[in-house]
C-alpha cells in the first residue's frame, strides 16, 4: 500500500520517499498520514512483517524509516517531520500558540483517544458489556466537553491543519462511526465541535485522508459485527 501527495496540491515541497509501517484501521497511522499529506511528502506503507519486533522493539505503530533511523510514536514522528521539513509549518511560530498546539495534541493522546479506546473491545454485540459501554460513554462525554472548551479558547486559526488537529479529527471520526453503529448512545456534539469538524473536513488533505481511511474503519467495524 503506498501514499502520494494528493493531486489537488500542486506544491511538491519534498521529493523524499519515506517508508512507513502501518495497519489499515490504525487511528495513529491515519494521524501520521495527515501530517505527511500536509507536508507534501511521499511515502510507502508496509504491513509490519513477522520479525517486526526485531525492527521495532516497542512494537508501536506507526513506525517511520528514514535511512538508518527508525522512529515510532506518531507524535514523535510528526515533530521530527516538522523539524526536518518546516514548510508548510504545522506548529505556530509564536511561543504561546505553539504551546497551545502542543497542549491540544497531548490532550488528544492522553485523554480523548484513551476514552475512545475503551470501546474497541465492545464493538461486537455478542461480547458487549453494558457497564463498560456506560463508563466509556461517560468518559467520552467528559472529554468532548473539555475539547469543546479547548477549541473555543484556542488561538489557532482553522483555515489550515496544525499538528494538534491530526489526531483529534481522526478520533472524532471514530466516535461518529461508533455512534452510527449504535455502539455508543448519542454523544453531546456541541456547535463548536460540529463547526470544527466541518472546517477540518473541508481542508483538501483531510478530505483525501478520510476518503482513504473511512473504508478501513468500516471494514474493521464490520469484521467485529
């Protein structure tokens, strides 16, 4: 499976081809592809081989291979790419907006996504545990309220994709599909969250990634039904 700079973007900032180890339904692999698309980078994706732990001792996905460097953790990879390929910038230039961008990224990785992750073992109806669904729903509602406030207070304009958006927008897609497939009761989508999703989905690299990724999400959901 390979990836290229989408045809809609005529700017080819970097011609280097990266190797990425990934799996189709991985949220964090989609998060990384959003950064790659925004940077105008080219990449080739491979499924992790049988000896993956020999290559990547942590077993984490995604992993990026750049010559003799193998790097894991989507956030570490994204910041590496930001430093190596600073144009177009995905971190603000000024100190405070830059800090707020990182704050939102950390909120996603340590609060919002872990709340979503509690649902993955409860997708199959025959093994679903109602108490676990209820607990996950309560946690997700709490995190969505916090996200809404963070977005309202954010100094970052929404006419472009920042590093902090890459994980958030993919997790919101997962929450939407969980709600659509009745894994979750209805969620409190605030006007702020709805507006944010609409603005993000209108960005061409986001539209391209979601067009690629949503079938993988659906396939994974159906495999658990």
